[in-house]
């Protein structure tokens, strides 16, 4: 057992959302197993043995690594693309970029860059869309495995209403997904997600095959999009006139469940939110993407009252890797609807809260003994403005709020994966 003691300010959240804070804390990590041994006040362990390596983190806050519940690694090269709403944005920017992933070398290069950027921004776990090419999923998983990162990913299923070069079929999509599940799901720290892009781009036969995969492989995830844009909702209704609603399309094909994440969910009613909650499904709240594409304002308080909600960057319609930017956008979206998102609620949401939403809280999300040691050091003085603002703060929550509104990837002083600095 190779122990490493980290000293500094420490904040993490208990499963019920309560913060546990140590102004002078000790995080003891076993670097061999990559797990947390202890998180406590430093004064409780005044005489650590000399053989234990020690690192002090002055002017920094140690927290669990950030978790991003919805993003698209193939879309990094179209981030900040101008002027379109969802469906036109897909056709003009997304589909041409994703066609390039037929080249496995390109997929590998983008996966490496994407994971570099996540680490730089303090995100240690994400739920990720690949493209419809199996090699794009292989490239992501290979890169994540080499870094010993905990990620969820899946090959996109898409057999209509997209360029021919990106289409699979119900049969090939099922077969390729099955192969990828057996190759990657539960390999090391990796998980697989069955990934129909959304109802518009999958036939009933393909959605049925997605449901079949979930039934055949219990514990595999489901990720897709739901009720993001009015034109999307209208188009879905024309394609599935026999179904009562957009959500009913997914439910009919067996896609709701405890490991199912539906990105956006902006334009849902309470009955639909309740149905998601009853099934154990959750919505990924993507505030910066929703603002960027003009999709609408997600009602966080109404949704959380009825179903699970996680927070997500939605790269590449989202315009920052950094989950601090996601929190800043979330605060503004909530303010427009009369709800003030607190700093503790926000930071809980992108650590322990997202871990619970993704059913990963047995492994990550806080610093309880035995959890995997994915954590970050956040610099209170990362920029002159942040240093000036936090110097005036009179409470931890006030400092956290300044960090989430003024911080960016420069605030991430260090990122540790399974106890090792990356």
C-alpha cells in the first residue's frame, strides 16, 4: 500500500446533499488501489509516519472530480459554430464533422484531445456520445482505458434522416453495439451506453433493437435526447403518429429505466416528468447548450420535484468543457424563472449528485472511504479578479458562488485520476 496524504481545504458532499468541509483537512489516498483511505480534519492525524508522501495545497480547495452527464466528443471541432438552432445545426455542422470519424486515426486523435481538455477542466467522469462509426467508440474507450478514467460511452444508432455516410441499420446497429458492449462494458472503469441519437434518426425497428440490447445486458446504460426543441418535437410527432408523446415513443420501445439519461427535457409537462421519475430515468440539464441553440429554459425546480436531474456541458453545442461554466449558465437559467440556484446545490450536483444520477455513487462522487480517488484542486486565486473577489467573501458558500460565476479551467490547479496527478 503506497499512501499519499493531501493537506488543504477539503469539501465534499454526503449522499443526502449535506456538505462536509474541513478548513484544514487531510485526504489520505492509497495510490496502489487508487482509492480513498480517509477524509478528515488534519488535526486528527498529527503524527503521520515518515514514509507517507505528503502534499500540501495552499490557497486551494480539494473536491471530488467533476462529473459531466452528457457530451459529444466528436463535436469539439464545431464548438462555437454560428447561427443555427438544433435541426439546422445538426445538418450544417454536426453531421459533416461526425462523418470524419470513419477514419479511425482521426477518431483516436480527437479522443485524446477531448480527454486532455476534460482533465484540464477538472472533469474526471463523463457520459459521452461517439458517432455512428464503431471505431469512434473503440477510439474513445481505448484512450480512456489508457488513462484509467471512469467514463460511459456508446456508438450512435442512426438509420434515417441523416446523411447516408452516417447511417447504420437496425440490424448493423444492434450487432455493432452488441460487440462493443461485450468488448468494453465493465472493462476496468468503463461502462457502455446504448445510444440512439434521438427518435427522429431511428426507425421503430432500430428503437426496438435498442430496447432489446438493454434487456439482454442488464446494467448497460441508455443515452439519447428528448424534448429539446419545438421543431424536433413536431417532427417526432409526424414520424410516430401512433404514440401519445415524444416520451411515449421511448417508453414504448423499453428505453426508460434506472440507467437511462435523456438530455435536455426542456419541453415536458409534469405528467411526463413524473413518468420519468417513476421509471428511475433522469434528465441531463444542459444550460449552456440550451441557451446557445435557443432551445429554451429548462425548469430545474419543477423537474427535480418529479424526476432525477443531472448537470451536463453538452459539448459541442455547449461552449465550454468546464463544469464551472455549466453552473454559471444554470444559475442564470434558473434566475430567469425565479429560482436562485445555491452554490452548495450547484457543486453537489456536479459531484455526488451526478454520481447518484448515473448510478456511479458506489465508486465516485465524494471522499468516503473506499471511493475511487478522482479529485481536483481548485485555486481560489486563479485569476486576479477571482482572487480579488474571494478576498472579500465572508463564508465558504460565498466563495463557492464566486468560483462558479467567475471561474473557468484556469481555476483547476491539479487533477488526480485514481490517486495519480495527471
